[in-house]
C-alpha cells in the first residue's frame, strides 16, 4: 500500500470523474497509473483498478497495452447520449411514478436555481452533481438496479456534455419551471404525459447544447475542449 496516497476506491473514482467532467483531464489526454498517482495522490493499486473500471464504462479508451486516454467527446458521443437518454429515461421515470419523492426533488431543484448564474468552476461542478442526483432520484424508485446503473453511466456522460454549455453560457440548459411541470405530472400520476414531458425536456436540452457548440469557435475541433 502506498503511504500517504488515496486508497479508497470510491473517493478515487469521484476525484478522477470530476477531473474528466471539468476537463482537468481533457478528452484524449493520456492516462496511466503514474499520472493518476502524481496528479491526484491515488495509490497505484487503486489507480490500476480505476483505469480498468473507467475503460469498461467507456470514460477511458485503451489504444494499446501502453496507451490509455480519456475518451473523446465529439458530436457523435453527444448525439448518442441524448438518443439513449430519450429512449430510457421517459420509460423509467413513468414507471417510478408515485414512488418518486417529489418534495426531495423540489428542494434539489431550488438548490440548482440558487447556484445560477454560474460564476466559477466549483459552482458549475456542484450544479452538475445536484442535477445528476435529481435524475437518479427520478429513476431509482422504479426498482431496477441494472437499469439504474445504465442511467448513472448516461448521467456521468451528460455531466461532461453539460459542462460545455455551462462554461459557455453560465447557465443551465433547462429551466426550473420545466422541472416543476414534470413534478406536477408525476403527482397527478399521468404516465403518458410524464413520458412526453421527459422526452420534450431532453430534446430541448439537446437542441440548446448543440446550438451552444455550433456558435463557439473553440469547439470546431474533433474533441470539444472548453
């Protein structure tokens, strides 16, 4: 065990994922046990296991036995993420229905509104984490652990995508009013209306994010760097 190094797998995972989301580890950046150990104080054993886990989750890509990089973030990845979320989230949230803790989500939504407009990277990351917590709170009551794992992975990728919007617009790609409208439908137990609202929210968010990307010259590269 490395002395004075992080040896907790969950803590190490959160640290590295935060770095990927905020582009402290940008797309296509080389990653190794030594790099993670030097940058974040993670023990080599934990770093080795973490790299394997992130490759399996497609946040890192292995180009050769000796070369591993942060997964690229391109328009293709963004469109795929939104496509999968439009397929999965409306169904899962409508299944969760009355089991969703509406008041908890309203409180989380208020916290997001209190962080706007975004003034620094720490606030932006905090906002993204709260948003992820909201979406997991929508889906978890459906009671399908494997599906929740898929949702969690999609939300982690969505954090990378939303980071681009927040950094360029200092705002969030959907409004608190949209979220509250969805909560009202859930409270009224209207599955079809819930599905339609979730689908519409995701589609509008996708459009806003793509418009933000197309209107900023720094994104005219393969990897979308802030």
